[in-house]
């Protein structure tokens, strides 16, 4: 495959129903929020990695305001995941 890495992933995502992709990511993120400790953090970091990869693939086609919003969402999820790792369970 010539060109930029990840184009196959982007093409596959474009063929999927956007609502189902969003709901799937939301379900994994919510599961990560409610599962305690490191297991929840791993799920959240997986969502962060997927969102960061998607953002890097669509960076050129995204407006600056939307880029900032997406970066803030990714940073917020990463902060929550890190907090789940660092804060001990009671």
C-alpha cells in the first residue's frame, strides 16, 4: 500500500456506520470509567490511542477549532486514565 500508513484503517472506518463507531467507542470509554483500577485505565488508554491515531489521520481535513476540541478530549481521557492508575482503590 503506497502513501501514508493507516490509510487502510481510515478507509475501513469510512465504510462503517458513524453512529455505531461512536457508540462503540463510547461504550469502551464508559466501561473504562467504571471498571476499577488498572483494567479500567488500560481500556481508557486504548480509547485514547485510537482517538489519537484517528486524529493524526484526519489532521489536515480538520478545522483548527475542532482540532483543539479533539485534543482536549484526548488529553482529558488520558488524565482520567492516569488518575485511575495512580489513585489507589479504597
